[in-house]
C-alpha cells in the first residue's frame, strides 16, 4: 500500500511535465484515455503512471546538452555566497514583512541586488527599498545586506528565493541562495452561514450635554479675563504719557516743508558732491531742495517753473530782501553750472549752500511768542 501511494504521487507530478507541449506516447493524457477505454484496474493504472514518469524523465534528459546534467551549473568556486531571511515568516493578508538578502563576496566582485519597484509581482508590493548595509569587512571579504519592506496580498504559502546578479570578467549569472524561504499569509475566515450581514446603522442623535463644552468654556472665560486686564494696563500706561489707543493707529502727520528742506540740505552737505568734481549734480540737488520748499511753503508750482518764473513769482510773496537776492543768486549760478558748464570755486559752492540754508531758516514759520500773562502763569 505504501508503494501504491508513492506511485500515485509520482503519477500526479506528471501533470506539469505534460504541459510542455511535447507529449510522448506514454504521457498522462494518453494513459488517462486508454485507462478509461479499457477500464483498467488500480494496479495497472499505477504501473502506467510509473512508466510515464520514466518516459518523461528520459525525454527531459534528451533536451539537455550532451555531457551536462540538469543540476550542474558552471559557477566559480570563489563566487559570492547568497543567503536571506523573511521576518516575520507568518503574517496576515495586507500586513508587512522584511525580506533580506545577504551576500558574502570579495571586495573586487560586483553584485547587483534585484529591483522590486516595478511591481511585477501580483503577490507582493514594495513599501520601502532600504539602502545597502555593510555588515562586516575582513580583509578582502565583504558582507552586505539589502532589506526590502514588502506587503503581501495573496493568502497561502509563498516560497521566496534570495538571488542577486553576479558579474565577474566574462561571467554574468544569477546566483541564488541554497535555502528556499517560506512566508505564510493567512486571511480572515468569514462564516456567512452562521452570521447574518446587516446594513450600516444610521447615526444616533444624542442629547446635548454641558460637560462636552465645559472645558472649552472655562478656558474661554480665562482668556477673556486676561485680555481685559491687559487692556486696562495698556490704557493706564498710555494715559500716563498723554496718549490713547487711537494715537497708535493714527498716521503720523507729515513733516513741515522747512524741516524736510533742512534735512535734505544736511544730507547734501554730507555727500560732498562738489568736492568730488560733481558740480552739476550738486547744484541740481540744491535747487531741487529749494523748489520743493517753495512749493510746500507758499503753494507755488516751483517744481515745473524755470528759474526766471520762480524769481517772478517770489516777488509777490513777502520775504526779506536779502533772502530774495540770495535766491536769485543761487538760481542764476545753478543755471550757469547746469547749462553753461561753469566750474565755480570752492568759496562760491560753500556760499551757495550757506545762502540756501539761510533762505530756509529765515523764511520758515517762526514760533509765536507767548503773552506775558501766560509767561507769568
């Protein structure tokens, strides 16, 4: 009976060999047809199965090159050693596992680890392709490890073989590990006969409870109290300096024209333009400062007027006689420098600057003198 079981097992293994497309006359389908026609007994069928195994084995040997057995491969003695591991070896469907490939090789040998990013397998999906780690190095011996984080989506027992591509001189081959790794993937068993599948339940409407917002309400009250205290403190500080919250958001008033002119004259003096030979730029800037001051102080369109037009317009304005004459001299000297390319002396340049400063200083609004009664107070 034990031999019969062995024969039946070998008989069943011929299914894969019969699918190669080259069927001999003692193949499994032929024997099945013959046995059904002749109604052979169990013992004869077992004998036919053994005969089929021998026939297919001899046919497979004919396919191999002469002098080479199917198990023989030309691999150098110093070829890298391949090993691997699967952790854990039992998972649920959709769970992740680590598939590691370890290689012990010579320092000068080249190996290439497989790339699973293409997703060609329907059983696994690459989650993370980890970099290559160097585990040990002794002289010329090097031990490397490549780890892949994968997820399995097909139940059953999966067999995984660690392999790498090996290239050395004229040899390019695929090296595989000696051990075949196994991964058990299990799934959930649903008993539909003893359990009834119901539809989704509607959302329940619960009564409102103060406890659900009590924490938010407490912190909100604390925040409001803190803001009120900060407002009171800030208001008292501003009142101490004679200010209010409206002053913070109020835009700063524009500077008077004379303050702008004096500030620009100070900046012009610090630039030292005429000392560097830039006479035209120096007089152009000087006259532009005076034009802007005249336009802001008396509303005269001096920025668009010529020098003669400015002099004519300023005759109608009540200003000291000396400042009027200084203005005429400044504008005339500036026209000679800008249009006639005149080169004034250093004293003339300083005199023009001083005259412009005195013009602004003497014509700007003077602070009103307080009455004697207010002084006595």
